[in-house]
C-alpha cells in the first residue's frame, strides 16, 4: 500500500532556545582572545525567526557588531540598539542609504 502525499504533514519548524543562544555565545567568547570582536549575523529577518525576538536576546550579550542582509533589517536593528555598529551585507542604492542614515 502506498501513502498519498496528502497523508503526510509537510510542516516544518525550528525552535530557538534563548538560554541555548546565551550559552553558546558565552562559550564562544570564552574560547576567543579578549581582543577578538564578535559579529552577530541577523540576515533574512534572523533567518525567519523574527529579528526583534532574537535581537532582544543578543542585545543583552552586547556583541561588538551586528550583520544584516539589507537596509530594512539594518533600520530595524538600529531602532532597537542605537549604539552597536551594524554592517549591511547587501549593496543598497542611494535612496535607501539616505533613509538609513
């Protein structure tokens, strides 16, 4: 007997543990030179996990930089954290840059 595709659930999900994220960051920092800077990449809306939720955890860890894919995510990060530098990885046109600045 063969199962029809409708018989399978095609849903997938990923759960992010804020305590595991904090722990992993701490382990990373412990194993790096104190002079080494950290860059937390939040591209693609934190890989689809809601940028603001992940950012609320990361802000407390005080990374040296954030990295985002586009200006829109960069603006979201900047609105939440006014001090930490943000690196935009994707080139943007002058209009979007003027909005971001």
